[in-house]
C-alpha cells in the first residue's frame, strides 16, 4: 500500500477571546485518513455546520497547519516540503469550493481560470495545444466551449461556473479532488449533473474524491464510505450503506432522522435525540453527552474511542464497548480509508 495523502491524528485549535481572557477552541480533533495511490476512493466527510469539515479540507490542502498531528504527502509533512515537492502536491491535490462565484475575478473572462494553470504547470507546448486541451476538458464536464469561453462569470449560471472549476481541476490530472460543499449553492436540477461529473472523473481517470457535505442524501448517492463529524471529532465511520441505513451513533441517527421523506404519515422531526444541549452535563467526556438519550456515567468521564462494530464500520460510543473492541491505529485508518469492506 502506497500512501499518497495521509492525515495522522491531525487536530486544529484556534485561540478565541480577548487579550485578558483567551481560550482554545477545537475545530478538529484527532482525525486520521489515508488515501492509497493505487486504490482511488470516494469518501464523504459529513456533519452539521461548525463540525470541522472545512477546517479538515484546509488542512488536507496545506492551507493551514495542524496544531497537533501531521498531514503528509508521499510520506513528507506538507509544511516542510521543498519547492518542487510543493509544486507536485499542488498539481496532485486539487480543490473545488462551495461558492462558484467567489472563486472568479469579475474583471477577467472565465478563460482566465483555465489558461492560468495550463501556463503555470506547462501543460501545453503552444497556444493551439492549450486551446485544444481546454476545449476537450470542458467537453468532459458537459460544457460547450463555444457557449462558455469568452464570457464573464456573471454571464454564466451557477452550475456552469461550478463545472468550469471542475474542468480547471481536471486540467491538471490530479490524483485527489477535495470538493467542499460543491453543490450546496446551485439549483437542485443541477446537482445531479455536477455530482455525475465528479463521479465520472473518479471512474475514468482514477481520481480519489473527498466529498465534504452536510447533505447525507448526496453523500449516500455518490460515496462508498462516510465519516460523520461532530464538534471536530469522528463519531461514526465506514461503509455508507451501513452508516446511513443503520446508523449506530445517536448523532448519526439524528442526522438521518432529519432527512425529509415523501411519507405524509411521518412527522418531520420524530427523531428521538433532543436538539438542545443540557447544561448540567460536564464537557469533559463524550462531545455528544449533553444531547445524548443514552447518557451513562462513563460518557461524562472521558471521550469514547472508536469501537469497531463490524469489519467496515466503527462508532465512538460506549454503548458498543462490550460487543466490540476499540480500534487500533491501523484498524481505524483501514476503516477510514475504505480498505476494509
């Protein structure tokens, strides 16, 4: 197994408060993920707003450094890489962001976001070859060059702008695409098209996809594995079929129970987990203890480890302590990376 990109017990804290009263806020806690260079994966990072999803994306992209742990590319810490290693990393690991409009400079035509990486990474020998490469890449994501090139960002729809960013990533033939909420700001009618384009890149070019979302429905449709984050920590991880159809952690059950279903006899919001936090529960144990219906004394003493409850799933909950075992580092990484099935 050749590890291309690895997060090893990575965590991130931010300092909050004023000069006289400062505190540390945890954005991400003890996250591990390994992506095999030879076995591309499609995995989801899911959770509510503020759960640490975007912080994780920024760590994996090398935009920010972890407070604890490491993020490594081909075994080298991302923040100690030499210039040529960093250049290779920037080509192999690409990002697609949430807002397809803010990425663009409104003073430039959309051609600019495509011609710049071609020139910077020397992907073509001359202007004609560059134009041919750009047009063929646009076709691959379902766009017609004659209807796209030469226009300004405001002259295109949100779906077209987002697909141009997918084309920009594809130009570099990356090995990993980190897509941070790529369909949350486009019309519902366009989401399927964009997700289909991402899945096609995985299947045709062997690109690993890290799909970051709060939408479990699209995560279920697109991904094979899923990691559920709550307050920066993984509470459940593994095969998407098992996690979504038979959620074990009470927070995952809350998320799944919040998905609206076309059933007039089912009240929306019948999930058993209370949305409000209880003030009498100390913040020294399980991060979900103050909302959990299964609260036990152990939950208030220390955070639970990930218990491997099946070969392809692990859950951080003391309820499964007797029937499962706490995962070792290698076992947890195998589940997180999708190696176990």
